[in-house]
């Protein structure tokens, strides 16, 4: 269920909409811990997501049923060395 409530703009404040969505409690708790480390709240992250969608005119990540295979630690290290050189 998605619910929106729109507030009118004033000369100093842009119009905003309250956006509500149902999310699993455990997922939100895990995400809030990650966002807290970044100094953010879920609403901040949601606004960033919307801004990226607006700028790119698409999702800022791939949505697929054929995900790229994750590399092993050794393969990732080699890929970094190939791209960035020895460090």
C-alpha cells in the first residue's frame, strides 16, 4: 500500500509529498543500521534514489534475473590489479 499526502509550497519551502510504503520490519531494521553509519535516515536514502532515477531516467542499478557472478577474493584482487596496477 502506498499513501501520499501533499503539502503546498511556501516562498521558502518547496512542495513536498509524504510517501508511505509497507516494508518488512526486519529489512527496515537492518537498513536503518547501515544508513545510521552513513548519517542518513530511510527518507534520505529514498530521496537519493528518486534523484538518481530522475537524473538517469532509469533505475541506478540493473534489475535482472541473470545477475553477474560474484568474483572470489583472489579474482577480485586480480581484476583490481589489472585495472589499477600494482599498489
